[in-house]
């Protein structure tokens, strides 16, 4: 067999760089321990590319501090010896700090902490940057005293990520995943997670995700929440509570969730390409809007049974003086290219909170190119509106539609139900090529390019093409638990 040769085009500098990279890869170490307390010392000694390996076992009352300095190409990793083989229980916590530090393959099963179970900071002055929690499980991590408040995962710092985790079973007060903000963009990402059932908490404090708080409502957080599956997240009326500016919520699926994705404080957020699948579950809802400049485009809403704050889409009435903890007036929202099928309350405009004197009516909003199929009143105006543009909306309804230009009654929306139970456009539907160009959307909910004249609703009809529907269980949660579904039980 001939010897391999270095190509002649590789000069001395290139060859030296390749040899250095190979040597660096070979120098990466695995540092094994069966003592969670030793992780702090090992992470201080770890170099970029090193892995700290916790031996498989059940660890009670584990206080893990993992703070390391890796690089984008060579992070420092804390992982289970076998993915899912390390189980943390009892009063415990995990602190992730430094930069480019990754935690993978741990299971928190009936672990709890009175403050933060998993937190992206070493302490209040040393926050995590570009760190990651991946392929982990947090299940039934509730404090012994059911009256205690706790958060399961708390994000601080900048550019951190939570992905491919399974998180379920929170029963006590406190947000499951909370994002705490400073003065500038956080740019965290929360993606490809399975958020499993959370029972009704009965009052405020039961959100599954909260991004910011009332004090940070004007911070441009730029957090992205995408490609997650939410199943029966029923903690309270706000499944996701967005309390900051310029966040993105896209390509998520909400299955039988009693509540809504709520733009509670802050401005200029985008809600695009999400699936709200109520399956007739009580209280199942869609999107609620407060604030300025939001964009709700290319979403699919079906069989939702919520009303008022849990309607398929509700636009709030605000307070003129905009108290920090009240309701900011809605200004300049765009609600376009959405499909609504068989929802209890489809579009509620001018909704007021019972406890707030909300006199500021919604202004300057564009409601365009939405396809609505409903047995009930499709548009419920609870107050007057100012400067609204209603354009290109098509409505098939047994009830009398609200009379306005841009709300066009149709006898048959031309939908068919596909093998996954989704209502899809048929050739010949009145929605095809019927969109008003006042609002542009480059792609549809399936990611396919829209060609002008575009179609009304979330789908751009292209016969005989393959479309991926809502994100499913096979694409979320830990990769190892998909192969062994009962491994973390």
C-alpha cells in the first residue's frame, strides 16, 4: 500500500498549522471523577477541549460548580460517563460559568433547590457566556414544601443555549425556565427541547418560559425560542411570557396547552411559523399581544378552546400612562398570513384586563391575509380601534362576520385534512393567489418561498411537494432518550 503524501500545495506554514491542530486534538484529556464536589477543581485545571467525566451513578445532595474557559472550536465539557447514566437527586444545584463550557447527558430526577436548580452563572458578578446545557433531563424537580418558589433553569449572561433537553413535571410556583436580563442584548437560544406536562398552578407564577420581567421590558434581549415542543404546559395563562424586546418565537409546536404565548411586556417581537394545536383541550390558546411593533405571521391555529386571554389571537387594550407592571398600548402590530380553523374565539381585539383601567385602544395595526374557518364569531371587537388596516382576510363562518373592508366572507375555504390531521389548501381554494401585497412574507410555515401573488393563510400551495409539519418528539429532547424512552424514568 503506498504511503500517503502531503499535497504539494500545502506550504510549510500550512503543514505546521495542521500538525499543531492534530497535536492539540490529541492532547485533549478525559478527567474522570465520582465526586461532584471535585468538578470545581477539575474545571479550573481543564484546558480547551478537555472533558470532565462524571462516573455513572446516583448522586444525592450534589453541589456542582462547573466554570471553565474553552473556545468555540474546543469547549470544555462536563458530561455523564454514559448519557443519562448520571442521576442527581435531593437538594442539589448545578452552576455553569465561564465561557464555552458545555454540560451534557445529566439527569435531574426529583432534585430540588430553593432558588435555582441549574443556573448559568458562578455568582451574581460572574455570569456565563456562550455556555450550553444539552441532552439533559429535568423531571419532577419540586421542593419538598409545595409552597416554596423555585426555578429549574435560570439563564444569565450572554449567548447561552439550552437545547435537546426534556423538562417536565413542575408543580410549584416559579418559572420553569427563566431568562434574567442585564442592560443589553442577551442573545440566548432555547431550542429543540421537549417541555412536558405542567399542571395548572391556579394563579400567576406558573409560566413554562419567561424572557425578562417588568423591570426589563424595554431591554432588547434578542432571545430566540425555536423548534421546541410544548405538551400540556398548563401552569397558567402564559405558557411563554415575553417581557422584553426583539425576541423571536418561531417553529415551535404547542400541543393541548392551556394558555397562550404572551407578549406581555416589550416591543418588536416576532412570532412566526408556530403550530398551536388545541385538540379541543380546555383553555387551549394561541397568541396574546401587548406593546408596539410586534409581528405575528405564518402561524397555524386549530381546535383551540380558550377564550379572552386564551383566545387564538387577542390584542389587548392598554393604559395610556403605561405603568411598568400594567398593559402597554398596542401600536403597529402586524397579524398576517395565519390560518385559524375551528377555534372557540379566533380574533379578539380590544380585550381588557378585569383589574386594570385600560382606556388606550389598539392603534395602527395591520390585519392581513389571514384565513379563518369558524363556527363562531370570527372577529370580536371589544373596543373601538384606530387606524387599523384590514386587508385580504378570508372568512368561512356560520356566524355573521364583522363588517369591514378586508374581511371577505367565503362559502368554502377549500381545505382538506392530510394524513397528520392538518387542514391544508386544495387546488382551487379561494385563498390561492388572493393575498394583498400590503404585507410581504418571504416564506410560508413550511419554509417554502412565497411567489407573488401569494396565498392567504400560513401555507403557500405547491402540489406534490413534501412538507414537514409540526416538530415532533423524534426531533426534540435528548438524543439518547429517544433511543431508550424509559431511560430517565
